[in-house]
C-alpha cells in the first residue's frame, strides 16, 4: 500500500518539529501549543491517515502511518526532524524513530509506551457507530445521543471535534470509524523485533494515567536506552490539554 498524502499545517520557520495526534484526534488538537513552539522553529501539525482531513484507507497500522509521515518529511525536504506524538501518534513516532533513526534527531513521546495494551475504547466505538447521521441535523443532537454511553463531558467534547459536514452538507465523522474499529486490535499492539533507538528520547506521562507504568517503562528502556521519563503529576492521559503550561515547559526543555 503506497503512502498517503497527509493533510498538514505549518507554523513558523527554522528547525522542524512534527507533531502527531492520538486516536480519534486531529491536528486541530495541537494548534494552540503548536503556535507557541513556532516562535523559534517550524512546527508541522499532521492529520494521520483515517483522521482529520487526511485520506481514508482500508490499511491502518503503525507501519502504514509511519510510511505516510516519512513521505511527508521527504516532500517537505527535511533531512532530519524533531518528532513528537501523543498516544497512538506516539506509537507512530516511536516506530518511525526505530525503523528510520537517521531521520529523527530528537523524539518526544506523550503518555504511551511501545507495548500492547488492553482495549478500553469499545464503548466509545459502539456509541460513535450508533449515530445515524441521516436522522440528524444539528451537532447538539449528536452530543445528546453520545451522552448516554459517554457521560464524561470532556471526552464528548474531544470526540465532537471529529464532526464535519460532507459534500452533501450532511453531518459525518471526519475519522474513518469503520477502519479504526477493524484495526483497533492492531493499534493496541506495537511491532516487535525492532533495533533500539540510540539517540535522545523524552517520555512525558500523566501522573493520573496508567498508560506508562513502571513495568511499561522497563520495556520502553529496552528500545530507548537513552530515554528519560518525566511525569506531570496532576495530569491524566490528555496531559497536553489538561496541563498545557507544564507540558509546554517539559517539551521546550526536551527540544533544547
């Protein structure tokens, strides 16, 4: 399967930093922080395949997503990049660094480890797939329907950013919900038999999140022997949204 031409947005100029969002997300999740980092560097925000305004495809896994990003790096004529990813995007970033280390100068990973996780999104997938857009005219109706299965307002607000109007003006999901669900088990895992990444890597976790446990960190150090672990005690999994100032400061230090 050939690489897809990803949708992206560029801020600033100078050394490039590419940022990859997580599952159900888009580059929009990173615009506020991206603009702040762009004061002294070039920041490239990316929609991964099957998300945002990037193309949809039946194939979906870390090999394909990393190939898409590599294709973008080549198209933008970057020799090397700083690369950051959150959650699923963090796994894409790790896979790219592990398989093409000569292209990644500095790696920053937000609240995820290169391990297999147990699934926890089935209820969200069910709720998203239950929406019949042919019967809906207003976004408020979607939020109302989702609220029965997803009572957490912040999670719903995040998912609602994935609502758009298609060419026929009918509401729809930006993300390819069917492909995401079909390959969900693959997204939970991480490719095996990879050689360690010998360069600098910073891992930032949320203290209230269970995505990077001490056991996960032991596994991470096998692949990223120079990895450093930082913790934002008061943050959960969406640490960049929950504690943006602390997250900004950690990343800025890592980039320096």
